[in-house]
């Protein structure tokens, strides 16, 4: 086995472009990541002028144990065929995958047709690779019998890492680098900048500010589009659990009950927003990893709440929300993980709740200290949250769990704004607690569907 050079994550620069990506459901780590890895492997072969006789993919650990429910098998077929999560038409996916399976052939990288028998060339292993619970290996068999192999890891939020690869962004120089909340607050204290402005300035190390702003506006539009599609959808979600979509019916009932200004309906609308996004995700539709697909409904629901219910909400306020949420997401990626296979659902819905709480507090005019407090509250009350999807599907309890995360985020933001920013438990301490809790958590509670609800609820 090749030894992997692991960069220190705290010294790798992360961009908002890394944290928010537009892709397809149902899972960022199990669908989006494997599709990107398969695409990268196929593209490398094509660029090197290599035409293999066959290509094989071996899936390990969590990718194997819950891969079929999360669409990992189809994602690999699509990625090898040259499709990307950003570019593929979600409505065309079933036909594309069905054609590969029936023909037992795929067009590698969209260029060269090769045989691909899924029963032989896509293998699920219950064992785990040492570097990460979401491991996969691709092998190209050449005409002379020689082989080219690469190992990849899907490390959360759709991000991948090839074994032995050192991120080039380790050398990016940011004007205001930070790897802890304490450093972030200290920068704000020294410069007078808000957390959003610190992130905004750092993004300028990569690109013009206008480009970053346009990206965040596109992210916002994609989030709201997933809400709109989700609340129009109806019928049964795929996968065999016979889960009925509820967002459309809930939307119709809320419309019948009168204006959204009725305070008693606010949280029902927020729940609808999150429900709609995660039903769309479960159906394989297009969503924003925020920071993952399994938690894709939390930040859009809170952002929609801000724009629909907060007097004086503005587009600049929405950007501030997303910039600030990004800063908090960077800290979790640097100091812990956003992968449910490593952290349980505290690393997905918990992190999204923490990010959304901080973002909302900032958009509502909170100080940096209040924003940090909101993020801490958002995670503190998600510590220990397990990932135990029934049937390996991102449906139960995942869809409803996003509604809970969104409500908690709003509550956390307002609790923090009622204080002066001083609090006993720091965000850094709660992130470290989450990391330790995730490491101590038994693997059966971390996206393997071997414990919790996944084994105590009989599948329909």
C-alpha cells in the first residue's frame, strides 16, 4: 500500500468555492464525491492517451455499507462516463445509468467506449481503508496486462483527496489567515473588520471580489430554486422505503392559513423550506452542499427566513450571512470534519446549524463575539448526533432532521443576540468536543446503517 502524505488541514487554505458547491443528491460524500473521483480518474487516463481494456472500482467502508442507498454505484458509472455533479442533468441520470447497465459498456471520460460489467467491475467491500471511512480504488487494466491504480477518499461536502496528493492551496497566502475562532475574533478586534469582511478580503487572494459576489448570488439562487422545486414535487421518494413527499401539501396548507406575517406560522414556513430542499435532495435533484447534501436544507431555510421574515433584509445581508457561515464552516473543516462517516450527523446537520446560526446573527447586526456565540450554541445542542439512515437512504431521519437544524439555528442566533458575546464555552472548545465525540463514537453510528434507527426500525 502507498503511504499517504497528509497535509495539516489547519494550514490548508479553504475558499467559499470549496464549501458551497452545486451538485445533485442524495449525498455529497457518497454521491458527489465518488462521481468527482471517478471523473478525475477517467480524465487522467484520457489526458495521458491511455485506453484501458477495462476499468474497475472498489468501494470500501461507509461507501460500501450505505453506497447503494446513497447512489454511489450510479455516481461512479456517471463519473467514469465523464459526467460531473455540476453538469449532469438530474432528470437524465436514471436513463444514463440504466443504459450503462443494460449495454454493459460505458464511454470512458465521454471519449472512449469500453466494456463495464457492474457485477464484476464495481465491487463493494465491508472493510475500511486506513486513511478515511469513505475510501475507493480505481484500477485501469491495459491490453498488456499492466494496471494503473489510484485511491481516493471522499472527505465530506463533496470534496475528494487522492492518496499521496498534497493540496496546492497549502501555499496560498491570505491577508487574514485564521485556523481558530480565537484567531478570527482577534483579527476582527485588531482591524475592526466583521467576520464577513475578513472572509471577503481573504477570497480576494484567489479572485476579484465581483466574481466571489456573483458566486454567492448564484449559490443563493440555487438554494432558493431547490426550495421551489421541492415544494412543487409530489409522490414517493425513490429507494423502497415508500416515503411520501410532504412539502407540496404542507405549502398548500400554509398558503390557505393566511399571510406569512402571522408569528405562529414562522417556524412552520422555516420547516417547509428545509423539508422541500431535502426531499429534492433525496429524489436526486440539484441542491447546494451547505456544507453537505445530507444537511443541504438548513442554511437555505435560514437564509429564506431572513429574506422573507426579517424587516429590512437586503441582498447585502444575505451575502453577509453566507460569508459569515463560510468562516464557521472553514473552522469545522480545519479543526474537525464535516464527514458523517467520521463525525456522525453532528458533523453534517450540527455543522450546518452552527454555520446558519452565525450567519443569521451577522445578518441581523450581531457583533463578532455574538456571531461566535451563536455558532457555539448551534453546535453545543447537536453534540453526539448520530448518523443512522434507515436503509442507507438520505430520508429517515435525515429530511426532518434538517427542519430541526434550521429551527435550532434561528433560536441560537437570537439567544446570542440577547447577550453581549461573553459566554463560558467557546466555539473552539465546542468544535474540539465535537471532534473528540466523533472519534469516540462507534462506527455503527457513523453513516454505516449498522446501528440506531437503521437497525431498530423495520423497513417497509
